[in-house]
């Protein structure tokens, strides 16, 4: 994750959020607002990344100091809002009860050091190393669909091993999914994504409904047939099932879960 992590109490500056200043926990981080109602954690290096695991350890030391405000004790409003912003300037916020702060923050970084970002419609050629292919709201197919983007050389390896990434967070609307302690919940992604490795043998056509208009059956597959308002991403020369080490009959649920497990599919969390 890059840029910043901000924690703000719903009661503003009247109460205090404090984290440890131990060097073993804060190395490489810049902490501002420690002891106030608006705590911000950024990289100590301009444009650098901050490690989510490190931030979670730091948040485990977070102390919330309540205050009486206008005669109302903070225990009646014991909530803190956590906002994380990544390198693509995309943000995610969650309001949590103060008793849950030690649970940390779950953020999907858009870009880390040494990675490349490619966005927009058209034909893309993957290079050596991790590349993040990003689509935004402006890239949505118009009514009637018809938008087709092609990626040549998409690497199926895990993101941490130099594999490529599909960032659909800004393209999809109303989706939710999560990875918690290594366990994947694909949420409603079957209503958004349909993986086709048959119509173009040796390649993969990813059918996408930005608004979640696909149907999902009980076998764990998505059905995009009949949905006219869709667009496609073609992974040319890559059978995604084989690339991920899955069986040729693996369903869409299994494909999505494996992509998320490998950090290769970025969507909004539930």
C-alpha cells in the first residue's frame, strides 16, 4: 500500500488516538497527529510504499482515549473511521467500533515499487515483471456493450512472484469480495465476471458486467449469455485455468478465488 492511512474519530479533536513510537514498529513510516483525533500514517520516503502487515502490527498498539464532549461521553459514540489511499489515488474507508481497532486494516494496493501501471482501452503487451492493468469508470462499455480490450502475455504467477494484476475496482459497481486470513470470499463476483476459455482456444475471454447483471448458477459458474451491456478483456494466448494450475473444468468461482488468493484481482471489499 502506498500514500497514506488515516484514522479519525467521529468526535474530531476532542479525543485522542495514540500508537506506539517504538522504532521496530515505525521504521520507514511517518506518523502525524499521534495523540490527536486525526492520526495519519504515511511512508517516510516520498512516493514510497507502506507495508500492510507492518501497519496492522502498529494498529495493534492503538490506544483510544475517550473524552466527554458537550456532556455526551464518547462511549455512546465509540467509532473510528479508517481510510486507506493507494498509489492509484483510490481510497477505501471503514467505520469500526473502537473495540475492533486491533483487527487492523485490509487494503489492496494498486501499485508497489517496481511495478508498472497500464490503463485504458486497447491492446496491451505485458512486459517482464508485475504489471497492473487498471480500468476506471470512464472505461465502462456504453449501453449495448461491445468494448474489447486485449492483453498479450498476461503472467499467471502470484503478484508477489512477478505475475500481472487486473484492477477492476473502479470499473465494477456494487461488487464485494474479500480475503481474510488466507480465506477467500468471492462475494457477488459471479454476477460481474464470466471466464470463457472455449470460444477462443488457448486464450481467455473475460466477460464483464460492470453493474453485476450476470446470473450465477449453483455449480459456481457465471452466465453472461443474453446480457448485452457487457465488455470483454481477452487474455491472448493464455488459458487462465491452465495458467493458474486449475483443472480444465474448474468453475468461475474457483478461478476468481485463485486470482484473489494470488493477489491478481483487485475489487472492492465487502
